[in-house]
C-alpha cells in the first residue's frame, strides 16, 4: 500500500518545501527537514518563506490535516521515514564553474548515520552526472543498515511560479534506479501522479542525473539562440519579434523558450550550464558541450546590450538620467533575485551614472537587501514619476497591463525600453512613446 509510506523531504527551499507540501496533499505522512531553524519555524507556523502562488494555501491545509510536520533533526528524519527525498541546494562553487555539493554530502551522511533499517534515499537536487554513484559509496560506508539503504535519482523539473502545478502534473517522471525494489517504491509513491497519465521513464541513476542538466542546457540554448538572432536582426534591420513568431510556428522548433530579450537568470539555468561544462571537462568531453560557453556569453551580452540600448534612448549619456526600472525578480511570479537579469541591468545603469528607481510587485525586500545602492518606489507609477526613461526588466502581467497614455502623464520624457518583448509597440507609439526593444528596428 503506497499511502503507508512515511516520507521525509530534506531541504526546504523552493524545491523541497513545494515537494513536502504536495506529498502531504497526496495523502502521505511527511516530515520536512532543514538545517535553518528559522525556516523550519516559519514553515511550521504556516508561512512560506518565499513567493510561490498557491503554496501558502496548500501548506495551511497540509498542516491542518496533521500529515505535515517540520524538524531540524536528521536523526528524527532517519527514524521517521522509509523514503527520504534529498532536495538541498547545489549552488555554483565560489570562484569556479563547478557545483558545490557540500550541502548534499553533509545532509546525506548525517541522514545515513541514522538509518538502521532498509530505506530508499531519493536525490532530487540537480547534480553533476556521476554524483549518485559516489554518494552511494559514502552512504553505504556510514549507514548502520549498510547496503540495505539504496540511493535513487529522481530529478525535479519544476519551474518557480508554477511549482505546485509542475509537481502535481509534471510532463514526465524520471526514475534513476539500481534495483527493481527501488523502482517499485518510487512507482508506489508517485502512483497518484502516474495514474493521471504522467509518463514514467525508468533508467539508471547517471542517465537520470544527466536528463536534468541536458534539459536545462537545451532550454538555455534555445533562449540564447533567439537572442543571438536579435543581434543579427539589429545589424541587418530585421525584426527578431516576427522572426521568433515565424520560427516558433515550425512544430519541430516550437514557440516556447523562444522569447527574445534580456535572457535567462535565476538559481538554475546559469549555474547548471556552467556546472555541466565543468563536469564534461572532468570526463574528458569538454569539447562536446563547449558551445554552452557561447550560450552563456550570448546571455551575458544581452544584459550589456540592454544597457547600451537605454543609454542610446537617453541620448548617449546615462549620467544624471532618471531611470524607472520595472521589475527586479529573475522572472514574473517569483521573488527570486538570484542572478536576476533585471537587477544586473539596473545596477549597471546605476554604475554608469543613472539614478535608478526600482519597483517589483513581490521581490522588493530581496532586492533592497542585495542592492542597497539602488532606489526603490511603491508602484510602477511611483518610480516612473519624473523618469527620463522607463525600462521593463521583468514581464509581470501588471506591467503589461499599464495604460501607456496614463503613464505618459507622469514621466518627464515618454521613452520606454522593453527588455522582455512584453509590450505592444504600436499601442505605446500611438500613446506618444518612443519604444525600443533589443533586435527590433
Ligand atoms: C528552470 C527550468 O525551466 C526548470 O525545468 C528547472 O527545474 C529549473 O530551471 P526556472 O529557473 O524556475 O526553471 O525558470 P524558467 O521559467 O525556466 O525561466 C528561466 C529564465 O529564462 C528566466 O529568467 C526567464 O525570464 C528566461 N526566459 C525564459 C527567456 O528569457 N525567454 C524565454 O523564452 C523563456
């Protein structure tokens, strides 16, 4: 009986908190674990420590049902669960392209020391291919249950902003297992998801690890491809917006992840492609993914080109220019500012001498903390008041819905740079605005 499983979720960041709450919603007894006592206290009190639509409501329900609890003790987790999900972060290592696996290793070793009976540990974190094999040895060496503890890999593909839906209704589940027993356990745990028609791919752990980095590498490549085309469009007078629409109508290409602009940021794509290059070098196949270096380069260049475009729009010099920056989060529906193109551009404009006023619907507290030199306002209209240039950096729907005629009445000069190809140029031009976007004439 699948529902008899007691699950632990180790690491309660974007991924782990969502996973823990969703597993409780599916009917399991779940224990969420984190080394951060403050985070655990907040979650136990029903507060999600980050912005994720739908998650607070689902957390409240799970806590009320008594099926979800939180702890800082991995010993308690080892004792409680028979399936343990590892959801701790794998950030980029300082001064290197490599992934920092210290959190994963520390969590796994501490957990394994407490495992006295047969258990399944399931890695969900994004890791370099080959990590599971190495972790298995570490785990067997320290666990009192020895080989009776198994490690499987089940990569997580959820997007921030759609985390609940992506967890409940994923495009696919990938089970990287070393035994039929582990496969059966995973099939039981995910039965409610699989029964809704989600395809399952069963493979070995190294392939499962690689699916995740290969997918993110592909997505990053798609975005940089269209941003490279934007550069060609600019040099030739072509329009990347129409180009992307036409390319996307080819079913083999598809229109998603083909939106030109400022490029990708966040806690995943940038560090994942770098860690992938680093790992491929170690494996002696660096040449095979060397193009990801270009993908990264095109992405960084999009941010620089955006700064140039704003300078151009401001008349060639940014000193003393008042800029209204709409958006700080790395994408809409998130308060995540990790490697956010928006804040990267805003601070580059500031360094070039502009006075930059930032507004974001949910990422203000994070932005203020990380970028204290920028100035902040209470609304789009507030920051735009007296602005020489308005810059759209994160395509929140509330920015898309701004009435250009109304905004025009508060700015000093009606000039807008659309960093996300999110606005209709004809509408803004009709309201008297000078409209500019990367890759458009
Ligand atoms: C990504 C992957 O999509 C997800 O499967 C993985 O699990 C984690 O990494 P996420 O980081 O939440 O998810 O964001 P995503 O929606 O993929 O967007 C990434 C970045 O690409 C954002 O900065 C977004 O603005 C940018 N982007 C996306 C574009 O610039 N153009 C596009 O067409 C699409």
